[in-house]
């Protein structure tokens, strides 16, 4: 009987540990971040599970520094009305108080694809 309680305790600890805090303010970032050094092509390895529409896979973003501003183009697969489509999206970044964190906004039709759970 004691091993049953031990398994229940381990399961409870494991599930609590599995929960993640997805608030951007809780993310640890690189100290002395230099956005010019990290500009280039980025590939998504994982993402927060969104509600609604969003790029599902093959997410690649090209970050370029133009006049001191970062922009991104992202390409990936989207499912709309049971059809798989390729999305080609353009986004812009605004700086925040933390030089390693940015706010991103997609433009045009793509702006509807960026909405996720908050």
C-alpha cells in the first residue's frame, strides 16, 4: 500500500513540475543581448499551444535589421477550413524595456493568425 502512495506523490510532483509559466515576463533571457549579433534565420523548435489559427509547422523566420529596426518574414503551414495552406507572413518588432524581449506584430491577413491563448 505504501508504494501506491509513493506513486501518487510522484505523479502529483511530476504534473506540477510539468506545468510551465508561459508569461513572457517570467522568461529568462541572455544578459547583454545584442540583437545585431542574433539577426539571421531562426527555426522554431517548439511553440506555445495556441487557440485559433497559427503556423502549425515548418516555421522559419528571417530576421533582418533595417535602419535599426527588426522585421521578420515567417513561412509555415496553416489549416483553414480543413485545407492545408502555406502562409507567408510579415511582422515588425517594437522594443521593450528589456533589450532581449520584443513585441511582435504581424500585418495584413497574417495578423489574424497570430492570436493564441493568453
